[in-house]
C-alpha cells in the first residue's frame, strides 16, 4: 500500500511477483460484490453506557465500549482505530477492557489497516470471538479478504460515515498545532467538556487542556465538515446501504430529544441498528447500559448514503500540490483562513453557551 499525492493509500502491484491468479479481483468488494447474508429482522435502539467516565470519553453514548466489553467477556479480541504516538491513525487489537480506551472517541481521518485482516483470520481459525469495527468500506474489505472462512464468531461493527479526509492534510494540521500550541500528547476530536451539543476539538498535555475550539473555527473540523479533503471515492460510496453487510451499525443520535427526552442529558447517545441474529444477540447481552428499542425505519434515511456536494470548492490538484510545498502556516492561511465572520461565529457560540441559551437556539435552527 502506497500513498498517492493526496496522502491516501492505494494498492500497488509488484508485476514481477504477480502470477495473475485473480485473487485480488475476487477479494475486491467493488469489482466482486459481496453477497449479503439473509436477515430475519432488523432492530434499532438508542443506547447509553451507564459508566459516566466511559460515556464522557466516547464520541456519543459509549455503546461500542459495551459491545467490546461483552466480546472480551466471551474470551474474544476487539479491533478498532487508535492513534499512534505520532498521531497516525492505525487499526490494532486489544484483549483487555482496560485497553479499550484507545478506541474511544472518533478519529476524523482514514486509518491504516496494516496487517489486521490477517490477524482476524488467525483468531477466527483459533476459534476466538472477534469484534472488528471500522468504516463500511473497511468492513466490506474484511469480508472480501476472509472469503469463505467460517465467520460465526466474527462480529462486525460499522459507522454511519460522512467521508474519510486526507491523512496528508491531517499531518499538516498536527504540525500547525505543534507550532502554535506547543507539544501535546492527546488529541480529542469530539471533546465533551462543553457538552455533547457543543463538540470541540481539544488538545491535551497530560490532564491540562492546551487548546479548544468548536466546529465553526477549528481548522480540522472545518476541513472535515465542508468536504475540503475527502477521498474521491467517498462521493460514490457503495458500502453505505440498507441493509448493511455488518452485524451492527452505530452513530450519533443528535435527534434523541425527539425519540426519548429521558436520554437527552447532553452527554451523548448512540443510535444502534442490528442487521443479523449475531448482532441482535450481542446487543441484548450488553451489560451496564441504558437502552430503548425504537422502530428501525426512523433511522433509514441516516443509514443510506446521503449525497454530499463539496461545500468548500477548491482546486484539489493544486491544493494537494501546495500541501507538499508550503509549510503548515502558509497552507492553512491560503485555504482555510480565519475570517472575521468565523471569529464572530465563535464569539456568538461561546456567549450563547455561557448564557445557557445555546441548546435552545440550536434546536430552533434544526
């Protein structure tokens, strides 16, 4: 796998070693469409982890941590995306509940799969339970790789995914923050210090927060939400559909107030849909959770792929070229400048939050 000029990884075939067996074509979920296993029934829930620390560390309601803990209680292993020490997002696995913390909180950048598909196959052959979480396309890729191997002990969890932004541009962002904020050892994409309804990007040095900004002004939040550096294939994603190929799909429940006001405590709630008997059984076994069963149809519009036009129109070829030659200050000043309008929006959001009217105004706008 090698990065192209935009920083996304693509497979490169060594033609000297290739024997033209066609295995790669058969494993590709786009060229060779994966058959969906029959689903008897589709079930949906809203869920919250009852462990307050876990829920605060999680992007939404902490449902994945409960799913993962259940797998570990069954003697299994859990795969997910985690930051390396140099802030590269890579898939890895853990075997203890204490280690699950590295998977909490969203990572708004494409992860490197590495050798995790091979590791999944080994664990399944050893008759271990395996939970693999990732974007819908990563789950498709896993199924394509595993082929006809027995997957009875495999639980797949995917997300409602907006897009995957460029790792190259994310490295520019990390470099920019190191210049302006100084060193930090933790980066939290959806920090809940100001509540679930006002998610912020936060940087920490130990327990000290050295930087915090909301989606209206943080450079990476703006890039992500406005399609600034999305992977090109995301605009025609084939993996987001109803029903999904995964066992379980999870995502934010921002409309929780409309579903059940008892869950609306501004600390986060997870929307959950199960597509298989395995997925349903696992959700029913989850402990230490508060959950409410809801009609699955109310979530259909979120599961299926929504069309996203680029809200931020840029010459992508020129932008990625500049990312290679400009330093981070010059790059972001050119493409994501902090305008007066952005500064005003940031001040207004903070004033509304401190006055206690933020959630009311947000609901009115929605």
